C-alpha cells in the first residue's frame, strides 16, 4: 500500500497533526469513501434497477419507501424530505403518479390540501427492492461472526455520532436517511429529533432549490 502520511494530500485532508495521525485520517477517509460508494452501488442502485421496470432515482425510491412506512404526505412534506422546492417536488410526484406508484387524494381535514400515498404497485416495488437488498446482504453477513457484525455496527454508529456531534450547534443538516427511520435512532438525540418528523408534526415545510427529476 502506498504511503500517504507525508504527502500534501494526506496533510491537507487531515488538517495537521503527527505523521501517524495524518496517515490514519487519510486511510479512514479513503476506506469510508470506498465503503459508502460500494453500499450505494451494490445495495441501493443495482437493486433498484433490477426491481423497477422504469428508471427511478434513489431519491424517488426513498420517497416511496418513506410513504410506505409512514403513511400519506402532503407536497410540502415531500419537498422537505427531498430537500427541494415544492414545485420541484410536484414534478417528482407527477412522474411517480404517471408510473402508477403514487396516488393523490383530497385531505379530509382540509379540502384545499392533497394527500399523497403509495399505490399497491408502489408498495410491491418497495418490497421487491428491499428483498433484493436483503439477498445481497446475506453473503456479506455469512462472512462474519455475529459478534463481529455487532462490533462493526457499533463502530459505524459511534463514528457517525462523533462526526455529527462535531458540527457547531445550529449548523445541523437533515441526513435524508433513505427512510430508515427508527424511534431509537441516536441521530435524533444529536439533532433534537428527526427533522422530517418534526416538520410533519408542526406542519412546517422546508424549501430548497435543488431539483429532483
């Protein structure tokens, strides 16, 4: 393996420290990136391509998964979850509706509002994709002892929490956690609760500028 501790790239990424610290910081960044890229490609992108007859982005699938787990949403809540403007969210919803994956219905509490929910076909798509993901995970899990898996999970959790906790107070950001929402998720402790759930409870909707197609 090439040495990285004393080169400019390793020093620049680590922000100083001893040679050993620079090397460890660089290696951690390197393999974190490799792991994250492998998870995205092998456990997110490929299963979605296999499960869906129509091309969908990961954001669109995560939205379907979110609604299948957490019920109906309004357009503002969808925009908040995706981190986009309401018009951009509407374009995404229009596409999913044309594909028969999302249905619209008037809100019983407010006739001016429209509720969005996953159709039966949308739920089947989510189930197919989750099943494919689980199948891809099985060989990986068989390569480790249960104690090793538990240790790895705890390492990922602790590393994530330390990284998030290093952000100055008030500069938090929504992770848009791909709908893997858990009431016991430690991210909520650091962020003062799930931003998506807090937005739903308060009726507030965030507005962004990025467009999801």
